[in-house]
């Protein structure tokens, strides 16, 4: 049982854990606190959106369920989009037995009991963008962000991974998220044991390391190189691929469009997001040696 982190403390905890954050509007003060208390907080609750392009919806809410619908939306590209902070309309009422298990950091019940506790008071809520139909994949980058976000809050509050639950463990009315919660708690526990921050990466240019920046002039029409293929595969992995076929070894308009999407992801715009790699964006992409 803890006092919620301040918005600044929350943001610092995410960044210390290596989370890539995108801030939206007045997220720090966008909440439902006027409808009731937020806190003491006891854990983190995970959901899936059951839809796509969910950031605006989670910020604004719906006619019958005003926003924000969570604190953050974790998209397939591995970004954590912050849309609110405080009490949000994410959990609703759930099982007292699950609440007791979270407070005691013991195993959650195999089946939630009757809805009895207002989860909007006691949980940080995060929506994970996924259709939830069992066929829509969760990319590695997205699952890594789920792990990092949950670990960041557990670390900040001194909680164990047992303080992280799924909406489906909270109430029998829900089925989200559509991945294994015990498996995700195992991942979070390993991260908590290993310490904060991203895993160390090999040095660029070393054995098993990254391709050094070849210069903007390298990316000319008709250029063919295994480096371009490796770059394209990294862009696809980051959710920025704009390929109908490929990627392949020849520099094409699809490579340029994909790289422009990556530049915009990093915050570049205008001429700085023209799709031609620069050193800063290239080093951030971490293209493995071909």
C-alpha cells in the first residue's frame, strides 16, 4: 500500500527503466480524481485495447465512459504513450480476493470472485494495443515495454512482480490481456532482480555489434548492399516498415518512407524527417552488422 508517485516521479521511474515515452497533452493533470480518490495504490493492472489506433480514444474516452481510460497506452512499436495520470476509468470493480492477494503479494486466485472493490482507486492502469483475438501478435518491442513499465513502478514502490495483475484476474467480466500473466510476471521478476535500465548492448562496429553510419550519400537510388537489408529489417522490427515487398538490398522509395517514419518517431520533422539516414537517427536504430 503506497502513496501514488508524483507525475514527475512516475516519468523519472519509466525513463530510468529504459522506457521510450511519448507525452500527450496535459497528461500530468488529465484524470478522474474529481470522481473519487486515487490511492493508496497497491499495484499495476494490464489490459488490452481490443482495437487499433487507441491513443486518442484512451485519452478522450467515450460518451458512456469518459477519459482518460488509462495512464498509458503501450503500442506495438514499443512506445509508452502517456495519456493521463491519477484516477482513470480502466479497472472498474473487481474481486476482493484478488485485491487481498495483490496487497499481500501472493498468488492471484485462479478465478476472480464477485466484484467488490473499486480498482480505479488502487491500480496504475495500462492499455496494451492489441485486438485480443488470439491472432494479433504482441511484438517483442511491445512486450519488452510492458515488462519495463511494470518493473519501473514495482521498483519505485518496493513491490514484487506479484503486484502486477491482468484485468482478467481482477474480474470475471474481462478476458484481457490475451497473454499469459504468470509468464509476464516471470519476466518482470527477472528484470527486478537484474536491476533497472536497458540491457547493455555490444559496441558499434565490434564483433556482433552494429553497422557504423555509412554517410548520407550512401543512400542513393540504385544502391545495393546487405546494410540496406539489415536496416530495413530493423525498421520493420520497430514498427516503421512501409514495405509491400521486402526489405531487400536495393535502396528504394519504400526504404525512404520507412526511414522517414523512424525519424518522425524520434521527434524529427520537416527536412529532418526526409527519409535519408543521419548519424543521430542511425545510431539510435542500431543496425546489426550484416
